[in-house]
C-alpha cells in the first residue's frame, strides 16, 4: 500500500501558498478540518479563495482565517452567523459568491468524477443564472430548463474524517460527513485530518466512504474542539 | 386568524403516510410537532439525514449530529446518513415527496422569493434554490401581509427570486390557497373567523373565488 501519512497539520499544508483556491469540508462547524485551519492561520498565507458551504463563526472555523484577513474570496451557499464576515463583505474587502448548496456539492462531485460540467435546475430564472448557459432537457417526461455549472478546480482540498488508515482510506461519522467526501474527491491535492489514524488492515474495506486514491496526505489531528453552533435539547420525561 | 403554530398545524394535514418530507427553517420546522399519530413520514435534512428525530435529551447532544439549521438532533430507528451530493441528488431526482418552506413573497404564477432583501445583509440561499427547482410538491408557510399591512401574495415578486413557477400551495394566517396551472391564487379555505373580504383585501395578485369558501378545520 502507498503510505499517505504526513507528520502533522503544518507538514500537510507546507506547500499551500498565497492566492491558492482551497476546498474546505464541513457544514457549519460540523466536520471542519480544525487542525489544518489553525495551521493555515499560523502560516499566514494571504489571498486565499475558499470554497466551503459556510464561513464559520467569528472565532472558529473559517472565521479564524477571516479575522486574519487571509481570505480574498468565499464561495459558499450560506454565510450568516459571522460579524467579521459581514463587515469585510460590506466594506468590499472580501469577495463573496453565493451559490445553491446542491450546486456546490455537485460541482465538487463533478470534479471527483472527471466531468467538466453538470446541469442543474437550481437557480433557473434567478440571479444565479446570470451569465450561465441555459439548456432545455426532457427527462422522465418533464421538460425543464437547466443551468450549466462547472466542476471546481481547486489547488487543495482539506477535509476532516472520523477514522482513516495510512493508505488514505476514510470513514466519516454521522452528519460530519456532509461535504467532506466530495471535496476529498475534488482537490488536485487532498489533505485529510482524522480523529483516529490506524494501520492498513484495521478498517473494514466495506465500510470505507472515501477510497485512499483521492487522499494524498493524511494525519491524526489533535485537540478537537468540535464546537456546537446551536445546542438544542428536550426535557426528559 | 392563525398564529404560527396554527399554520404549522394546518400544513401538517397535507403530510400523508409514507412521505419523505423536507422541512425548512421557521414555521415549517413546527409542522413536525403536529403530524398525526399513525401517519408515518421520514424527515429529510439536507445536510445528510433521512429519519431525523427530535432534539436530544440534555447531555446527549452530539457535535457530529446536527440538522440543516445547525441544531443538535437525533436519529430515529431506520435512519440513514449520506453526503451532501447524495442529499441534493435525491432532492433533484424528486425522491423527496414534499418540501415545506417559508417565503417573503409568492407570485400568482408560483414564483417564490425567500433569500435576499436588497440593501440588507445577504446570508445566502443555502439549499432553498435546489429544493424549489426540483420538488414536485411545494407548500409555502408564510404571512399573508407584511408588518405594514402590504400583501405578500403578488402579481409578480419584487424581491430577488429563489425559484420560478414552483409553489403549489400556500398556507397563511388568513387562508389556504393553491396556484392554478394557468396562474392565479385559488382560495380554498378561510382561517377561523376570517372573511372572504379580508382575504381579498390582503391579496394583491389575482384571486379566484369559486362558490362558498369553507372555514378550515384544524
């Protein structure tokens, strides 16, 4: 087996440089690559374009890279819950491209599947469609308009998994899966941080969500905070 | 006139046994509380859950298990977890039977606006554009008029659109209406204590009223 293991987050992000485009896994603060984000903050590279469903909160997740003004452009579907984000966006320091969530996921998928474009009805007739090619297809007896959307081209993908092995095979846990598998497939170089890194042979091949062929670097992260954005509970009884 | 829970309660009657349902944030989330016993439905959360359960008991929250509103939730027996591409795949392929969501405006031809107010902070459309573009059956929970008393059921939406010609049914504090295939709001039911006249006055888009309009039973 090919060994994909790197020492730590600093080692994993060693050749990420200014003005690169990064795919960053996670939904809200769930399943985000905490260690790699910290390493990027420390490295202080600038001008990043980040493709990620959300932009973290003020003091966690991608919000940390916004605080240090390392992000030039965000491509996301939903960006609330972040005052610094709002300030930078309104002042024009930060460029923001909002795209539908399913479009975001499928543009990652297309990259991982080697398909340059996809067609989706999401955004037809809205401002999302401006400047895009619209095609009409009849499918299952229904004739509809579809937007042509391009596969992402990103220098790096940074994802977080629950378990991984030294060959780069990944298993995700619960809804921390979200965008991580398709972003893992979409990076030219994919970095995976995992809560538990095991030797090959320790994971059941039938349970692998992302095969190691998509993962170029893997390491066991540390001190996962796993912050919860909204704790909602019910009373017992 | 209905309050938020009343609107949710009325919409819950549209949820039929065996449906896969996606509930949006706000009033639609409340619908889950009023689905009658014996009606088995599976709730989809677009971040990757089928079979979403209620909030966890205190102390049992799991940071890895949240819904599309980023709230901690639980899984019911028979639930499944999947990635975001598959989640929107099943939405696009119309496997999800019913989508219930909120709106700021709906037009008489079924256009919906619910994601952006020009001049205000724009948070994004999240999964709403994907849902409205693909779902076969879309029910909108909304206020009939805004705080200034102006109608939100319009000939044409003024706010930036989320999707076009997609809304099938609307439940407001005043009425239940559907959108006719050729366009126009058709009045189906009045909220308790609300007159047809009140609904007429609150609806700016074309309103079709045929025969006696029953008061809704909830």
